[in-house]
C-alpha cells in the first residue's frame, strides 16, 4: 500500500520522519536496496517493511507486511501482505504523524486511535503523587 506525501508536509527528511515513527534503517546486501522496518514483536518477523521513492515534489512510501522470512534456500520471496487491516492501520498511523498540514484534519502530536497495540502503552506522563521508593545499597537489596 502506498502513502504519497508532498515534501511540504514533512518537517524533516523522510528518513527522520520514519525513525520518529518507530522504523529502523536496513540495507539489503543481496539486492543493494535501502529500506525501513518496524517490528511488530520482539522477533524479526512479522514486521512492517517500507521503501521510499521520490518523484518530483512527492515522497512515495511503499509499505507491506512481511509475515515471515523466505522458507526455503535460494529464495528471495517471502510471505508479504500489501493490503489488509494491519497495513491500512499503519498507513493511518503515519498520516496522523503528518499533522494539520494541507488538508489533514489531525492535530500535530495527538495520537489517533488505531489497532496498534503500541498505542496502549501510555503517553509517557507520570503521576506526580506517586513517590519512588528510596534507593537501597547493594547490601540492603541482597539482605532485604
């Protein structure tokens, strides 16, 4: 699935935009292609896989879901989904990062509800009324 973004919609280059959205850069030694991935768990697969292409004043983000690694030797093919609910919700999540620029009705910095399990982790705010436990020395931790 493709997301086409005008250069004016990004406050930075597309690589920085994707890093802020949780993607990591990878270079495929076999094909020589550069791309970005976002893991959906602690393993390498499944993962969201993104290629970036520039055409005129547009950046084209081409996204698919890699379900697993190639299952037999000598194969470069893998089980990938180019559409579906996971890919669509990720495209919507990326759109929400673009902010309120050129017709987007999303305010910058406000997360939209998606099916992304990472959205339920919280905002990073902390409760000022909760007092941290006093620090203990290593001896106190061993014998307590």
